[in-house]
């Protein structure tokens, strides 16, 4: 649900409030997205 909801910010915020693991995953994705090298490796 987290991965499917990535484009729905309201759903994503609700999920991060309900589950600390999802909040941690969101932070990790945000860090990766802001790092061009990490993003390149992912892509």
C-alpha cells in the first residue's frame, strides 16, 4: 500500500502517522530521491 500510494500524498501522510516503519521508509525514499547518485543506482 505504501508503494502504491506514493503519488497520493494524503494517503501517504495517513500511513506514516499510523506506522513508524512506513514513516522510516518514506524518509529513506526522500533521501534517495534527493541524492543524484543513489537515484541513478536505483534507476
